[in-house]
């Protein structure tokens, strides 16, 4: 069975309080997709964060001493640095304009995933608004999944993704920041390979592989489509959490 | 247009010297796919390496002093360590059983991508054979692309992928190690977003996103399918090289 990933038509600009389940159902109908058991819906972080009201007006943020010092050091808005620090457990590296942190959710990313682009404000204050990641992306995915499953009577997975940079390689790629009803890791260890060897390094980051695939279709600019539908995910659905994908700090050679 | 990724049926076990272009054309016909302009074929590294005869019998490898010392330190076959060192520019980290290196091709990976599984030998010597990465994966992709384009009269991309581990996150994901006729990075910097901001961090690792997507369908065990067909890649094809994806060492905070 092929893996088919389809952008949904007609997801409007999201406002705080919007009901994503209803919007996704409408967009699925417009796109001509009837959900089936085993389908997965992948959402860009931005629309989940906006629906959940995670917009912050920088004008109301007062930088701590630590944020002021770090902001001066790396030439970055100290109010934004304050929010980055509030959203993070630990600063791993800094360079001009960028702070690489362990986010409070546990993953490593730049600037705590706080986004300046695609964020609307009101009139002249546009540039003051930034968008934090969802409070609890696994929980957000779970709620959306339950809403869609209840409405459509099928067994689904739902995933929320963001575009992250990486060590060693250029270019952002889509990565899972939360999901429900699907595996994060698929463990093939112990599976005999074609020559009856037992496979060794075969924990597959299946959710991240799908996040990257979905990200390809989302784009990031004016043409962006923030929800995509996936059919043909090749692994069985099960309960899962993005925390499966986090490498324990003590096993990480690159902190 | 949806992104559709399809496993090809009927790729046999590959032997040194096999003509991958012919095998892929046969498999495409069996799968019922007629190539179109803009399609991409993604190949697992293993079949390219095998076709190119990159098998090495460990019984014939003599470890250097350096390999012997490192192998003893991390409890790993010193002959394999010798090959890892030969295939690498630099050792970045070590832990029991694993050497994280900068491969001679420029990317960072574990054990120089040398694979013990899915490698056939003869009789009792099975376990002695290992498989190195292709000499020049961009060049391999280029040759396969030209062969397919010539035979089929269409404009294609061809990519070779491997499963790599990552800093910070668990699970391997498919990554590009070589390609031809397609972009590695897509630069959206300067594109206005929905609110007329200019996007900031928007170099997308498009080839790696597609590699991850293709890897989902390849599996790694007995059911593996080493070639997948992609239709609907959302960015224009152009000439490209996997070297676009390599972060220059001096810009890398995680070496």
C-alpha cells in the first residue's frame, strides 16, 4: 500500500479559541477525504498554539537580569530571550541571534520554538507578538484525536510537528513534538533480516520520519497548508508519546 | 497534488555488478508505475553499495595500532574499527560498541555507516562480511538517474539514503547520502509569510525530509523494499548535491 500524504484545503487563519476538530472536519470534506481506520492527521504546531491562545505580546514582557545579559551577548531582543528562558530547562549553546535550549518539554531546539513569523497582531503592534509552543502537545493531539474519532467513528493517529534545525546538517526538517494514537519509536531489534542476522541498530524514529514527510507538504510561507492527511503509514497504530523520541540526557554524547 | 510514495515490487537480492537501472525498470513495470517528469526514485544505500562491490571480508583486514587500541577501549571488533577509521576523517565521540565519526563523505554518522546486517557471505564465513557506503553516492545517483532518464525519456531525481541516528533524539531516520537532479536545501528566506513578515529560518532540508518519508516504506528487516517511487515532491527539481546538507564544521555548535 502506498503512503499518501494530502494537504487539506480550506483551513482558515486560526484565532485563539477556534475549534480545530470542526475546522479539520470541514477541510477534510472540502478535500474529498473520508477518514478510515489507521489514517493519521498531522498538524503544524502554529495552528495548535494559536487555537490554544499561546500568543504573547512582547511589549508586556519584562526581561530578567539573566535574559538581559544573554540578549546583549547574542544581540537578540531581551524580551524574546526572557520568554525563551522561561520555556526552557537549560541553555545548551548560544550564537548570535540564537539560543539552543532543552525545551521544558524535553527536546532540544533553537529559541524554544518561539516563532516570530506568521503571527498576527493588531495594527502597528504586529511585530510585538510571538507564539509559544503548546503547553502539552501530546495532550493537544489526544484531544483532537478524540474529537475526530468521536465524530467520524474511526481509529486515528494525530501528530503535531514543528520544523527544527539539527546538529551537523543544514536545513530544518519536520519533527514530532506531540502525538496520540501512534508509535514514536518502532523497535525492530530482534527481527531477523534477510540473512537471518538479528538486526542491531533498528529502533526506527517512525514518528519523526512521518513528521518530515508531512512537513514537505506544509510549506512555510504564503502557500502553507497547516494540516495534512496521511494514509498508508506502514506500522500498526498504538498509544504513544513524543517522549519516546527523547534521548535520555545521560545517553546523549552531544549535549 | 498529494505526495505518493510507493514501494517497488520484485527487486531481487543484489549481487556485485548488478545493473540497478535494469532491475528498477523491471520492478517499476511489475508495480504498474510508468515514470513521469518530476518523479523521484529513492534507493536504500545497501543495494547501491552491494551492486558496486563495496563488500569487505573482515578476515582480510589487519587492524592498525590505533584501531586495536580504540577497539579494545570500546569493546568492538578491531578489524571493523579499522575499516571505520579508514572510511572517516575524524572521530567525534565514542561509546561502547559505537564510534561517531565524520565520514570521509562529510556527514556525521555512527560506525562510518558500515553495515553488518543484510550482508551475505559464503557458508561459514557469513559473519565476516561487512558493507561500506558507496564510494561517491552523488555520482552513483547521477549514473542511475542518467540510465533511467535515457531509457524512459523523462526528467527524474534519484536519491540514495541511509538510516542514521541523531543527537538528542532516539530512533534512526532516513537521511540523504547522495542524490542527483533534485534539491538538497530549499531556501525560502525572503519569502513573505501569511502576514508579510519575511521568513527567517527557512532553509528547508527538503532532501532529508523526503529521505525520511521514503525510509518509512523501506523497513529494515525481512520485508524490506529497497527502492521506492515518489510522485508529488512539492519543490522544483534542479541539479543538486548532498553536500548542500552538510553544515560547515565552523558553524556547527555540536562537534
